[in-house]
């Protein structure tokens, strides 16, 4: 990265830099352009990320997630995000690093984030890309709330079609349902739910804290207020007085407790997984059959895949007093995750 940045700095005409890098490394000019841009960003305004790359805390792909997230920012804001990411990189997968960086981008440049969200909605589009073997890919760039609603509807319908001799996989069912909906061959389906977590003060316009779209990440306050005023929207107040511990009196949590856990977790608690909690399972971390209680402290949101993983030999899940989920793998590795706070703690 340093060599590429130095080469770009010494070149008399920037237009030929990517072409020469592409020839030297036998890669495409598009990839070379990205490499040059990343090298320049890392060596000029992301020194902490470059240091993490130096020491092997991240590889170049993970580092690129921070470069991309900070690309719209000024040098001052980018450097602030870079500094805030120190200590947040080790053990995270690329998707989690990108999401953590985006959170910091929102924190240092909330007005810019809100304005970029407005502009990006104007760039919505649909593209058709033909592939091999008589297949094609349909790409739709949509606002996050719209795309989430589309996927949720397709997913919900597909899941109702399983069983009863159905031989198609869930992925095949989703693809077929999507095509049927687009072509008008399927109508009159149930309403789709999209969950957005937002503070009451933000809805009231007292502040502009970003809201949270599970599975996607932060969205600007103006979008949360726009969604809340939609005629089909339903506001649900999270009541802090919900009963959170039923002991051993019942296995299945009541609706209020289940909703509390889903709101608290927002996403699957497995590190690196961002499947929304409202379409995930609620699991007893300490198994009910082995004496575990039905309480908020012992209930964890896990997507179906990671819920099943928990039951495989050698996997052990536990929570600590701070609410973090600790995972021990069959090879003895330890990982942990706790829900990200929706908003930073207020100063006192």
C-alpha cells in the first residue's frame, strides 16, 4: 500500500497510474483504481487502520471496509473515525468492521450522513446482468426500508410454502415467490413488517439521534420520522416495567418478555451475524432442560442457523453479568458479543 501510494505521488500524470499498476500486477484497471485510492487514503488520513494492517490485526479486505465507509468524509472526520476504530477491529469479520465504521461515521458527521441518505435515495435503480448457464442476476438498488420490506415479504411467503410435499429449498422458494410477485402472478398476501428502533425524543423532533434498522444499521432521524408518519405504520412503546424473570414457572416466554428480548438484541447475537431478531429464535442460553430459567438474562436472540449450531457437540454458550454472550467453540476458541447500545449514554 505504501509503495502504491508513493508511486502515485511521484507520477507526473495521475491518469496513467491505475493503468500501470494494472499492467504490473496483472489485474484489471478497475481493481487497480480501487487499490490506488485505498493506498492513498490509508497513507494520508487513516494511519491507525494502516497500523492495524501492518501488524496483521486486519487484512487488506477488512481495511477496505473502513476506507469505503470514510470515503465521503473530510480528512478531519475520516481521521476521527480512524482513531475511534482503534480497539474495535480484532476478531471482527469484514461486515462487522464496516458496520462499526459506519456507526462512527454517523457519530462524527450526523448531518452529512442524513444528507447522503437523501441523495442516495435519488439513485435507486434496477439492473439486469446476464450470467452463464441460462441464468441472470437482477440487481435493485433501493432505499434500505423498501428493500427490507421486499425481502421480508418474499421470505414470509416462501416459509409458508414449505412442507406438504414441497421439494424446493427455501432459497428456491424465495426466488420463485419474488418472480411471481414481480410478474403479478401472486397477490393479496399478508402485510409485511419492518422494524425500526428509534428514541421517542427523536420521533418528537427533540433530537436527531439516528434510528436503527436491524440487519442494516443506523438510518437518519428524518427517515425514522418519515416511516413513523406513514399511514400503515404502528408505533410500539418499549415498556421498561416488563416482567423479565419467570424463573422455572414456564418454558415459553410471554409476548411482552419475548418482545423485550428482541428489542434489546435487535440482531442475532452470534458475532458477525446481523439477521434481525424479529425473524430469529429466542433461545435459553442455559438450557431449560438443564435448569435454565425463562428470564431476560438467560434469553438470547439467535437466528435459526446459529440456534442449531449451539446444540452441536463442543459448542458452549453463556452470558455474563454485563449481558455479553460468550461462545466457546469445539477447538477451544472464545468469542463474545453484546448488543450495541441504540444511543450513546448521556453525559452527567
